[in-house]
C-alpha cells in the first residue's frame, strides 16, 4: 500500500512538473480558433455574424475585468489594452463602424480565419499573470 | 515471532524502494548536468562538405498556431522536423540545428536541459544532445562552442547559410523574449553577437534567413548585414508557419545553375505564394542585398535610432500610441535610394485598415498614431 502511495506521489509530481505556463499560452488563440470553427460550421450568415460578435464582446468584457482587477501592473495593463484595441477594431470591421467597411456575408469565413491568424502572429505582450486571469475568466463567462 | 519478522522485512523493502527511487532521481539529475556529447559515425567528421547550415529555432514562448481546418501546431516543432529533413536530404552539407526550448523540471525540482542540438554531416546524424542554454546574457556562447568543435575543416570553401526562426526580435529592451527567463533580455544585438562568433572576423554568412515578424527594418538589416551578404526577412507580420524550406532540401540541385541572389528570390517567391494562398493577413518577404542597401541604411540610421528610443522605448510592451509602419509613409525616410538592393514580394491583408495598401517599400519603421486613432483608443 505504501509502495503504491509512494509511486503515485512520484507520478503526480511528474505530471505537475509540466509547466503551468502551457495553460496560459495558446488560450487566446484557442478561443478564437474555436470561434472560427463554429463560424465555418454554419451556413447562415446571420448566425456567423452573431458568433463572431459574441466572441469579440465576451473577450472585451474579460479584458476589461482583467484591466480593472487591480491584479496586474501598469505595463501589463498596457499589454492588455493593446490587445483590447486589436479586438475592438475587428468588431468594428465586422459591423462596419468607426470608419471600417462592413465585412460582407461572403467574406465572414475568411474574416474568421483572419482574426485567428492576426492574433496568432501579433506581438501580444500579455504577461503570464494576465493570461491566466483571462483564461480563468473566459471559463467563468462561457 | 514470524509475524514481527515479516513486518520487519516489509518495512525494509519499502524503505529500500524509497531510497532506490531517490538514488535514481539523483542519478538522472547528475547525468543531465553532464556537458559531454556522444558522437556517432565518427569517421564522417573527417569528410568535407560543400554547404554549412546553422538553424536556431526558438521555442521558448507562445508558438501555437492553427491552420484553416482548426488543427493546432507548434511552430518550433514543425520547423525542427523540416530542418531535420533538410539535414538528411543534403548529402554534401553539414547542418547544425539548435532548438531552444522552454525550461522544464523533472519531478518539480530537477531542471531539465533546455536546448537540444542535432548535428548532421553529409546526411547522417552525428550528434544529438541536450544542453543548457545561456543562463545569463544570451549570446549563443554554448552554441558557438559546439559549432567550433564539430564544424567541417573546409570552412572557407563552403557556402554558409544561417536561419533563425522565432518571434520578432526586439531592437531595444528585450526583456521577456524567453518566457522561461523573464529577467533576461534578448535583442538583435545578442543575435548579432552570436553571428559574429559564428562567422569569425573575416567572413560573412552567404545567406541569412530571418523568419520573424518585423525583421525588415533598417536597424535590424543594418545590424545583421555585417554578418551576412544577403538577408531574407519580413518587414511586416509573419505567420507562424514561417517560410517554405523545400528549396533547401537538395541544395546541390537547386543551387546548381543559379547564383545565390537568384536562389534567394526564388525561395522568397515560393514562400510568398504559399502564404498568400493560405493566410488572410498581410504577406511580405524581402530579399536584401546588404551591400546595395548600405547607402539608404546609413542615410537614415540616426533618424530610425532616434525613433526607436523616443517612440518605442525599452519596455516589453510598446505604448498604444505607437505603431509599426512602412518607412515610405514617413517624410523623413524619403530617399531615392530606399528601393536599392530590396526585392520585395508583398500582398496586403484581406481585412483591416491597410487592406487597400498595394505598395510597400520593404522597410518597416515606427510612428505615433494619428489623432483619429488616438481618439478611438481613448474611447475604449
């Protein structure tokens, strides 16, 4: 019995050694990749638009909460703010506001891909703390 | 009596197992600290090669990306497999592959080596070892030591190529580039320091591939240009699938009847075509003939450096009031020599504020946002 407990402890410690950082990194990309998958799974343009809009709105809510949480530094807040600007611009383009041409129905799939790709390759300088807060809030909101 | 003896025997067995486990863990830790490497096919080390390739593949950061079917990839691991294939396919090349990985621990306490070397000579794997990356300032000292100890003897006869894959390398500041080493700075000057040691005092790499975002700035090309004759880089964002590397798989064939500059343009066009078909974001790949770009770079060097210091700054996150832009959009960079030595393949993004921008100078600079853009940010 004690042998099994010892072995179990060793296995648990091994599993826990997988960096926690893996939980923060990639969560933003996965979130929008999921959105893009859902957009492409439906044929209805209104539904595509709604999925994208909700995705942007929910992310902006989360980013606002993180910025107002008091748990991140000024520099970290700046990184979150830059990311907020990126998301807001995409929502504006989707809806044709703030000087953007509205994304046409036929372009919604490509726009979903564009969102994923732009976020993946952008220099998103969000700290690990902020990323983890975002990941947690996304789970709570959704 | 027998019962108490059995309990005694059981307790010895448990204690013995626990001690042995600790011994094994300690042994693994000690072995992992060893810096010697095992050489296979040692006879090949005396053979000459026609080409020398050095890959630095950065993986200590957020390198996940998805294709349009939603499949997830890790950019550094995909590139590593491509690099190995190149090494195996080239029967007259030596190939160094340095994979920079995140720091990990075994059983929470024992650090695992965070660099991995693959050295191939003429298609055969000679050395595959893990090593410790620079724990202090990142100047590639360890990678250079390994390179000097294993490289082929006929260095001056070989065509030499250097390839770097990773996120945008900061020109200032640089803290947090490696997620595992948040207090360590890494900038283009650190990579340049490494390049200087790789090349020695009298030679340059014939070709350098800089697969990062925003690598095509006058400052970055000017800095690396001391160590490379031709540089392929992206002045804008670059998708994490990076560049196609197929042309490198048989260098003897693909370089047989063309000069290196033509090869570089062919490589860039193939990479551009593939990215243009697959991504909706902007695609920009430039071939810089370093010597021919010197006049432009020298003429605006102080202007760019000043903008770097005053606009971008040294912090990890640059201010929201500042953005990357095409140098040609700024009057201070107007010059008849701006296009000299630059062969650019460019396509704007399908969406975004710059979707109608059809022309690009091939050079990336910094500027402050205009009043309208600043108002939008303030309203958020």
